[in-house]
C-alpha cells in the first residue's frame, strides 16, 4: 500500500511539474528566436522600435490593420511611408527572403502575442496563400 501511495504522489508531482513548465506565457519559442535573429536589431527586444525612425511592434495598430500584408513585408521588405499609431515612418525595411513560410508564421505569432499584443494568430495556410499572391504580384511588376 505504501509503494502505491508513493508512486501516486511521485506521479502527481511529476505531472504538476510538467504542467507548470508548459505554462510559458509565450508559446512561440521558435518565433522568439527568429525575431531575435532577424527583427530585434531594429524593432528592439521589447518591440518598441527606434523612436521616430523604426516603428514599434508593441501595441502597433499596423499589425491589425495590415495583417494580410505582414508575410510579404517580412519576406520582401517595405519602402515608402507607413503610419503606425498615428505616426509616419519612412525608413525602408529590408526583407528576409530566405525565411520559410513556417518561420514567417512563427515570427508573426510571436509578435502578435508579445509585449501586451493580443492579436489573432496567423495560420500557416493563410501565410502560404498570402506569400504566393504577393510573389505572383511581384512577377507581374
């Protein structure tokens, strides 16, 4: 009987420990790593951007109003004026054409759930379709 109780107690502790470990605030570990490697140098670790030069991602209305453009912006970059939270930014953003559609999806989901952002998650199938459409549009130009 004691062995049975000891086993159940150990099983409970192990299960509780695993549950606590899986309760990470942000589940997008790969997205965080990719963000750190490709985006953080300009948009900063905390998503605040560079005041007046690089737009913020933290609390950025642009993420919601341009969500169908984000995959193309990440892959191909963006030129020209953009307005984020009422402020105009003119700094060109280079693209990251070597990122896969899965990596782009992970970056978007990391950004959408970080720094107080509580935005809808991007689905890989949607990101794939958006990238195909913008690739076709670029070929037509």
